[in-house]
């Protein structure tokens, strides 16, 4: 059986395969000592993830919300010092926040 990479090399002999590089996560947000709390709730029958406990500036909180929504390709909002994300994405959000340098705490479920 012929491998797909071999077929592509025949079609494009001059192509140089790019090596994947790790993109360093730059965080210009204020990192706090207390953990961010990730909660799961259902509102009107639909699952949501709530992130609360950030004590930094409101602009940093909104920037963090924007990055999370872009990462997951979902909708959400910032209300009453809480980030509300549509859907149950606690695990993905917690790993993202930990790569940013935040401590996290899972609550509920």
C-alpha cells in the first residue's frame, strides 16, 4: 500500500515539510495566588461553564474571556465578575488556564 506522504512527495518534490513548533503561551494578564473557580450549571436546560474568582483588572478579565471563547469557538459573556461560557468545557478551560499560569479549582459535577 502506498503511503499518502509518498504520493505527496511524488506530486510536489520540492516541498519541504515544516516541523511543528510549540507556540509559547505569553500571558500579559495579572496572575493571582488564589485559584480560579470553574463551575458547571444548567440554565434553562442548557449547560454553561462559569469561571469566577479573578481579582485583577476588569480589562484583563475581559481579555481572558475573549481568549477562552476564541479557543473553544463558543459564545459567552462577562457579567458580575464571572465569565459565562456556553457548554460544559471545564476540563479544556482548566488546562488552558493552567498553561497561562493560573491555579484552578473544579466545582460541581
